[in-house]
C-alpha cells in the first residue's frame, strides 16, 4: 500500500510517499524560512499563500522521486491539527 502524506501545518510544505508503512519512497520539503525572516516570525497569511504555490510542485517532485503516478497512490493522509488554519486548509484541500 502506498500512502501520500501532506504536511502544511505551519511554514513548511512537505509531501512524502510511504510504502507499507515502513519504506519512504519519497520526501520533499519546500521551506518558507526566507519569506518569514523579514518579519521575525511566521505570518499566517504569508504561510498560507506560500503553501498554495508550493504544494503542487512538491507533490509532483515526490511522485517523480518515488517513481509512481497519482493513480498508484492507495491513500492520502494530511495534517489536520494542530496548526495554522489557513495552512492546514491548503493541505486538506
């Protein structure tokens, strides 16, 4: 079983593919550190918009790294709490 994992709870966009709960086939992370540095901390609206821009490229990269297509994914898991509401909604959507 291949599970696609999505993490967007705060300021990092992460996508992974795990097989049979044990083998990590892919793991990608898009960092937002440079975006928030100027503010001295995480700005929720900035984080949310950055997730929107980063999620599909991270998904495509993870699928490529795993050597599979979306049709090969058996289940999807996404962070639903705790986190920034807007950021969580991007990953869940």
